[in-house]
C-alpha cells in the first residue's frame, strides 16, 4: 500500500512508542518523513531525523524548516510528542503541571504554527494529534495527564473548525492503554508489575493492551488523502474502553 507516495510527513515524539511506529508505518506506505524527537531513532532512505524539543520554539521552527527544505514541503503533521503524569489533583507541584501542559498542549501549538505555512501549499494537507481516552473518560490517578489531553481534544476540534475553509483536515486519535515504554516504566514502579499489567489489560473490553502499531495504523488512516471527508474527528483506538459497558466477567454469557 503506497497511499502516501509523493507526500511528506512530520512526526513529533518519533523516538519511541507510537511516534516511532507511526514513522515506520508512513515510510512503509510511501511517505518521506521528518522524525522529530529529543533523541530521534529513525534513520535511512526517506527519513530526516531532526533533534527538537517541542517546548523550544526556535528548535521546532528550525527542524520543520529543515524537513521542508530537504523534501520540498510538508503535507502531513502528526503531533504525537507528549509526556505522562500520575496522581490526583493534589499530586505534583504547579511547575510540573505547567511543564506537562507546555509539552502536551503548547508543543502541538508550536509545531502546528511552524508547519502551517507549508501545509497551506500542500494538495493533501492533514494534521493528526495524539490525544487519549483520558480526554473523555474519568480515570483514577490521572488528573494532570487527563487535563492536558482534554485540552488536546478541544484544540483539535477548534483547529479543525478554523482550518476547514483552507482544506486542511485536523483529527485526533484517542488511544487506550498502549504497550509503550511509558507504560512499561509505570509497570516497573508497581509493587507487583504482573498484577498491574493484568489490571490495565482488564479495563479494556478486549482484555489486552493495545500496540503502538495499531495506533499508528489509525493515524495513517486519518492522515491519508483517501480520508479527505474526515475532519474534526476523535478516533478511539482503545479496545472498546470508551464505548462499551460490559457486565463483570462472571455475569457474561
């Protein structure tokens, strides 16, 4: 499948997890990719690995410009860079709250502002933001993270409304619990990592964690020219977590 032939994509947070999987999926589908990260991993033909922290506006501007110059433009922006946080509303000091919002929300603002002049010249422009099921479900011990992802969801819808007249589509994916390095670090900190993994798997109706490749496939769907009638959409990739209400396992028939 080469539905991205001739297109250039930028993926932020491309060094691991969903970002790295998305970079690989886009390359496999024919795109040329600018992989932005503080420690980018992707390399090879068709990819530019650019060092950039999304909290650094000058670095973001320079990285986006370098990708556009190398490949002759930008058609797709995947705003994936983000960090997690645990705890209730009293957890963490306000500096941590500011930092998470700076990365998860303002990082998307910086990258979008840098990419928009190039997207406006594209025949198939698309932006996909990585949001979370935490934006639409009340999860325990995720106050700060949920608040930042709720802002991402609202930002996605507002951007879609602002840019639809220019033909720029804006959507987001809402992953459930995905087996990424961040989740792995959370599990390592648990008193019983095996039991905690089982608990996280069980809260998704399909009974398992998702994979980064599964989220990447959804991102590619939203970014592809074939999805030209899709904008302002939050696509759940959560194993049924946000949409299904199943009885306890003992009561299922």
